[in-house]
């Protein structure tokens, strides 16, 4: 039976690499797929991995209709044995419904790849809808690590090297890379929950010479404990 499968994880966990691997394995067996992406770091109409792998893809922007696009492709004599949708967190809930229709109405497997939560630890609308509709949820097996060595579970956004928890949900960038508005250096970092809560990035920890167990207190010094 065809399935809608959602491969989810944090940034830097290899989701785009897996998407490219699935495409390679199936094409090597003579299968033909359709690849979609949105807001990829490599630019419009590209699906790229941080390992340097890249392939052409259809840019599924705002208002794009997956079901109608696949139907047009098939009606024109094209072939589609599977569909890959990368950066699925950026999709609109209605677009996820369209992917489900591709599975149910057209009998085509759909493999969606995305991160679940944004830099504020809130679910992306596309990811939320995928969790609601997917036949199967798969956690990426390559674990990203926080700077402290613990398993990274949260995505952090930095502006000028400082972690921020306010702003637009979608600002395209890369882990450790620049982006955003002119004059601002926007980057992303994966953190464990503890250090995301404390807003303690690798740069902040290094600058403050803090150990992973130090709990900073905003706006005040930590009072000294009485001697016993």
C-alpha cells in the first residue's frame, strides 16, 4: 500500500541527505520520482545536502498545488513512482492535505522530510499537519549534537551571535551560516533542551567560559550560598 511518510528531526540531522539517498536508490532500480522543495539553502528549485550533494527540484512555493501538479504530469504521459518533498516544515497545511491525496487518490508513495519545531520550540504548521496525517513517522537516525555533547533536540536562531526567541518563523539560513537582512548575520544552531532554555549557544558558552552546569541568571548575579 502506498504511504505518506514523514521523516523528521532537528536541523543538521541529515534529512536532505536521506532524501537524496532515497532518490538515488529508487532511480537506480529504474523508478521515476518527482522531487519538490521549498526555501532550500542552495536556492530556488534545488534540493541540497550539507555534504555537498544537490539535485534539481520543483519549487513548491506559496499556493503551489501538489496534487494538481502530479495529475498534470501523469496526464501528459509522465511517470511518477514516488514523490519526495523536502523542507516540508515550510508547507501550508493545505499542501500537506494535497500530498495525502497524491497517496490516496493516485497510489503514489510520498516521502516528506522536515524539521518539526522552529527556533521558539513551536511546531511548524506543515510539520503539525504531517504529524496529524502521516501513515508513518520516522525519526532521523543520525543524531545532531549540542555543543555540550548531549543529543540536540531544539533548533536555535542567532542574530549577531546572540540567540533570539522572537521574530518571523521563517528566515532562510544554515547552521553556522549567514543570512537574513543586510547588516545582520543570522545563523542557526542545534542545542539540547537545557541549553536552549538557557539561551546558551556554543559562542556564548565560550565567551563566558561557562561549563554546561552553570545556570546564568538574567539581569542579576547569582547570590553566594552561605557557608556551613
